[in-house]
């Protein structure tokens, strides 16, 4: 199967309200262009340097999503062009994004990353941390960022019940927030191995790499 066929096949199975982020990390520009020519305009990368190089060389109507962990000192390299940052999990990082966005006179859309998996990882907020971030004065004062939703990754397992449980948990946190906040519209969950489950559980944005571009 070609990249184009993979892409069109996946797109044909996605419900209308679900946005596809084509995860192109480690792939050459020629692969991305194949997806672009098949109509894809949203690409996800997990390294800021690689994303910047691709942004420089590729058509300017592409929306670049940063899906990886972001180091504070690298925000400045993407502030000019990034369209959505998925992995925000601290006030400190948000403050830096806000500062760099201001320099470019932009408002940068962000998702807060929630820790929903059983696995130990450094990344992602728990519910307590989410609540205190959203209610902090520092957060209220930031004018150049906009939190538009949540992102999460399920445990890497074959156990579908567990994955479902984790995605459903994230969806319930999301639903709580949308009651008070109409800016919350994006729930980013689901990758090649689990995006169908994620959609069943209410995902509005899937991040798919290897099923489009092949293994890495
Ligand atoms: C790499 C990556 C993906 C895509 O993974 P695939 O299994 O190749 O679809 C999605 N989300 C994040 C955060 C990633 O780092």
C-alpha cells in the first residue's frame, strides 16, 4: 500500500467530527509530500528541530502540531508557526509558550496532557494538578495561549478493556471541563494501534503515524 492509499483508507473510516493528525516524525519530506498531495494538511511531529526544518521546506498551508514532550528552552523555535501543542503539562511551560507567542503577536492553541496510563512516565497531569493549573492566577493572566482541550495516551497493552477504561476516564474529565468552558473542543486520543477504540470513547482528534507512513 502507498502512503496515499493508507491515508485515504483511514480517512474513509473516520467519523466526520474526528480530525486526523498525520504523524510524520522521522519520515523524509518526500513522504510528507505524498500525503500532502493526497490532501492531508495537518502533520504531527515530536521534535521541534525536525518540525522547524520541515516547516521551512514545505507548503505554508500546512498546520504543524507538536505532539511530543516540549522542553521549555525550545519553545522559541516553533512559536512563529506551530498551530497546536498537544503535550503541555506544566504552568512553567505554558508561561514560556505565552511569552514566545506574545513576541510573535500570536495566540497559540494548546492541549493539556493528562496522565491516564498505568505506566510510570514523567509526563502528563493528574486531575488535581489540572484543577489547580486551571484555577491559578498565573494561568488566568496569560493572554497569548488558549487551552482548547486535552490529550492523553493509553497504556501500551493488548488489553482492550484497560485501554477503553483509560480513554473513557479521559473523556469524562474532558466532559466535566466542557461544561464550564466552551473553548474546550478537542480531545486528542488514539494512535495507529488504538484509534478505533479511542473514537468509540469520544476522541475528536487522532494522531496516526505508522499506519499511514509505515514503521519507523
Ligand atoms: C509517535 C506518536 C504517535 C503516532 O504513533 P503511531 O503508533 O505510529 O500511530 C501518536 N502520538 C504521539 C504522542 C506519538 O509520539
